[in-house]
């Protein structure tokens, strides 16, 4: 092969989606729900006998390969991104999506 021929380069990577969303200032309820969806939440329930029981619900960011890149910007697997995008659409929160490849 001479200097003018290009070599084919193989790049290994895993597909990911970057989702950026924009919650307006007047959408406080949506903002709280998104925060709970991403970071999880704890609920304390008072039982009939007077005792309390605490439940913990984990958020999206505890799943493998989900990562917060910045304010309102999340990178995750395609399956998780599909669920999150559907969730945002139900809340009528605009979002943008980018397909990227990351090193494994």
C-alpha cells in the first residue's frame, strides 16, 4: 500500500443517546417529577398500627451506563432513553436527542 491509499480504521464503541430537556420556570410540578425520575425518591408511609415504613425508589441514574453530563443533559442506553423521552413527552417538556458512540 502506498501513501495515497487510506487504511480502513475500525472503531469499537457502544451506542448511547444524549438527551437534553428544557423545563420552563412555570413547570414546577414537571421539574419535581423529572428530578424524582432521574435521582429517585423516598416515601414514608404511616401504617395502621402507628409505625412508619419507608420505601425507596431508585432513579434512572442508578442504572448501568446512565450518566448526568450537565444540567438537564443525560447520556444513557437507547432503551432507557426511549423510556425517558416518552416520560418527557407525557409531561409536555421539550427535548433534543443526539445519537453518539462511546468507548466501552
